[in-house]
C-alpha cells in the first residue's frame, strides 16, 4: 500500500523551504546544520519548548566567521526594540565566560558576535545563560559538540557536493514516522515502524522516472554509504508524491541516513537526510 500524505504534510510542503534560503546539510546531536543562502558559509540551529516555562520556545542559531562566533538567541516572550543594545554577563555552566558580552535586540531575538575563543568552553558546557536584569535567559547546549563537528564538516565540504539538495525538480522534502496526521521530523527511534518521504515536485511528466535510494550513510552495523534499497516513485498529475521504507526486523541501526533522488537514471539531484537515534 502506498503511504498516505496527510493534510498536515500538504500544508507544510506548500510553505517556504527555508526562511532565509538555507540548504539543509545534515542533523547532528539534535541540531540542524544548513548551508547559507549564498552557499559560502554554514550555520547550526536548535529549538525546543521549555516545559518549565509554559512551553515557551527557545532557539539558538550559531555560526563561525573568521575569528568570530556569531549567535542569535531567540525567546518567544522577549520584546526587544529593533537594534536595542545591551551588555550582559555570558555564563557557561555557572561560570562567567564573558563579563560584558554585547548583544543587539530585535523583537524576540538577541544577536552577538563573540570571540571565537569562546567555542572550546561552549563545547564543554551543558548550559549557557545570559544574566539579564531581573531574569536569567538560559539555553540547553546538549548536542553542541556533535553539531559543531558537523558545522566544520559543512564549512570544509565543497559547495557542489554539499548542495546536492538543490534541484530543479524537487521543491521540498520531509520525512514522517509512518502514516497518519503526524508532524514531520528528521530524527526517529530505532523501533519506528515505517519512515515516509513526502516530496513536492515540479517539471516532471508521468513517464519520467523518479528513483529514491535509501542509504545508511554512517551506522555501526553496515559499511559507510551502504545502499539499502532503491525504488521508483509513481508519477501522475499531482505535484505531491511519496515513498516509504519499513523497519528492519531487528530495528533501525542508530546512525545517519539519507535518501538519494535521481531523475531518469541521472546523477543524484536531491538528498534528504535523517537520523536514527539510539537509546538514551
């Protein structure tokens, strides 16, 4: 049976690919790593809802440029004036790392350019805190080391190889944990029964051949870039198509995976990445 694309998936696929035109690179440690719109730099980001703060959304976007570490800290209840400037202590695991770090506000966000020398301390830290007047703003840095390693790998990967996701035929892709009205995600449990790939396509005719190759890029149970299976995705009048892969009998091996998309037997035109997370 062909997988069902839910109403939620349709709505999400119809939206913008990425607000600033970034190209997905991979996911690591719960962070998203993306190549910037101009293809010349990479960034990493993480967001979550804080259960101890009425599920308020927190997010951090991080990048490096020359000798700077550039950060944008987002908190949904902030109301900073545009270009409002503040200086506050920047704390890592209860130790002040920068006594007077400079940040620029804009609505729900604060942005700073800090010395790149702060990175080793962030790699070793579990939490970062801005000591604001009247309240502390903290962010959970779990997964930062893995994400930073991926960020550097993205920076060192030639643009032509990293942007295999740029495609004239595939507008957007998302992965889902099986059928039903569920949100998209890029990380799955080892016991996920089925992973569904949903695609929005363009400029393809019903007699074109769209092939999806599922690849175990890096796991403990298979050699690197192990091809699991290839299948042809049926095409028709709809611009929304899908493919799926069921769980192996022994469960999904934890690691990094990708789906390579080819048109009419040509080279890889698009790649969608996802992770299988091991037991906590």
